[in-house]
C-alpha cells in the first residue's frame, strides 16, 4: 500500500496545531504503527505511509504531543489516499 496521510489545517493559530502524532493501522486484528510525525509545524501535516503493511482494515491517530498552548488535539479530519 502506498498512502499519504493528511491532517488538514485547524482553525485559528498555528500554536493550536498538533505537534506530534503517529498513525496506527489495524491488520488481522492487531494495531501497529505505520508512521510517526514529531515536532510538526506543517499545516496540514503530511505523512508518507508507503511502508505500511498490506491488508489494512482501519487507521487511527495517536497524539503523542498535542497543542502546546492548551494540551488539546484539534483535528477536523484525517484523509488517507493510496492504492494496493
């Protein structure tokens, strides 16, 4: 699977954006990490998931460092584009 995960911009200041996160995927009933973003300043954030395993059933975000302003994670949507 080749995919790019995009976290669209949040409303308001860049200081409200998520600083670090990882994308996990569910394959055969087991969650595993597919990619990590640290010290994010991009808006939107993009993550190349070309190394993700085949047979993905679901994807989720795990926030490891939310907004430095108020410790919240503001994500409007997560988009994953790709092909098998």
